[in-house]
């Protein structure tokens, strides 16, 4: 059941009662009251649901929903429920509802701020120990682009970091601050020193996509055609697990339980999120996500996945017992990474967006989180 359908009974009961107890049906000029917002975070273009009372003066006029001084696009409007699309360029997360005769008290939402554009990420971004963000310009199949990996420094300037690597895809740091980049075209893993020098780390990885390090610094690589490889520090390569092929890319991260969590969208709209034991045994942690892609854990053991849930696209949070909730709304999200500033960097197909959500991410190798 979608988020919007879930609240239909609430909408109907409020409309029949005319709002809160003690208010007359059809009464006008009462101050709109916000009772619930979900999700409370979005990137531009994402959709936020708002529930409460008094959203219209006469049951017919449409209110204005503002983020600071900027108006959002109203998609659904009733006296007790609104759905609004977050506009581009929002700089304030203070949401208000203006009926024309009264304005609600402000409610806080996290709205994404674009920190880099004109990129082409296809998996999670990566952060180094100084908080710099790295993202790819992956390009089309077999396309060699001038800059393959960009480094976004603290002043939010995107600087070329790796050039002329064909179809740069997955990114991961080791403890020494060396960046590893997969090429899905070549099936090769490259290691990139902090000064940008490149060398081959491993070859023969098939359609190499997402990557993740375990605590012993073994590197795991997803081959989109159906294999998860394990590469130890001596560069020995093992087949760790086998999954069904993905139509896009495998995305990998390690949980606090030391299990490897993997997504790989298929032609189904009801995909699995896989959990693989240290011995390589594959099980389904959750099934029911649409096109699941990049993923990351917080310190509490919650798993965040770029996916759709019941038709709503964005970032889904799964608790340790696999209960899902859409926590960020937005389209085109392919990956995410938590920062030491308790924010999350969301990668879309063309940009990086930062949201301050007061979430502490699970530490990764090469990170201060």
C-alpha cells in the first residue's frame, strides 16, 4: 500500500468531521494546522505528503506551500491532505501553508542542496578522510570521457581527479586513502593514489560495478552478469557468491553484522535486497523494492537504499528487522553516502545533493565517519 493510500481514512474522517473537534464543518479563516509530514526529507523534484486540518478556506481554493519564500508545486489538495513537489533552488527547509487568509506555523523538513552538477554517477559517491566527495562521470557504454572521476572539495568546487578511464563505475577507499575505481567496460579495478596516479589492481572482473571493503581490507566486486568476486590483499581473486544477473549494476556495502548486502535491479519491479554471509551463503534480507541501487548503513544498523517503495521513489530506510520506510523523496537517485557532518550525499544520474538529516553513518574504510 502506498504512503498516500495509507492515509486515506484519516483524510476522510477529517473531512466528515470538518477538521478538529470543536470546529464547525466548513468553517473559514481558521489557521491551517500541520499534523504530519512524510517523508521529512526530499531533493528537488521529490514529493512530500502533508496531513492536518484547515488547508483551505472553503474546501475548494488551493493553498500555497512554501519552502522559505519559495513556492512548491501542489499536486494534491484537500482540506486535510496536500502533496507538494519540492522546487529547484530551495535554500530553506521551513515549510508553511498559506490559505490566503492564514499561514500555518512553520514545520521543518530537510531539503537537498545541490553541491555538484554535470556528473554521471551510477553508484554511490565516496568520501575520503578529509570529507572530500568523489563521483564519476561514467558515460555511455564504451564511451571515453575527458574526466572520469571528479573530486568535490569543501568549497563545493568539482575538480578533475581521474581522466580517460572508460566507464568508471564503482568507488571505494581503503585505509591508506587509496581510491579504487571499477571499469565496467574493461572489467578492471584501478587504484588511484591521493595525488591521482593510476595503476591496475585487478583484471577479469566481468562487467565490474559496485565495490566494498571488509574489515580485513578484502575487496568485493560485483560483476553485473552474476558474480560477486573477492580480492584479498595479495591480489588473489575468488568467486565469493553468485546471484541472478542485474540489468544495471550491483551495489555493495557491509553491515555491522559483517555480512555483505547487495542490490542489483532486475526486470522485476519487486526486487530482492540480498544478504551474504562471510562464508558466501546468499539469502534475501528484504523483497519488495523497485529498482534498488546504492546503499549505506547508519551507526544504529539501519540500511538506506536508493529505491522505490510502493511506487514512491527516493531513499528507503530498512530497520535491522527489515521494516521499510521512505525517508527521502526524489527521482533519479542512484546512490548515497553519509558524511562526518551528519548529512547524507545523494547521487542522482547527473548531480550530487546534500541533505542535513542528523544521521551518523557507519564508518567505512578511508573515512572519518
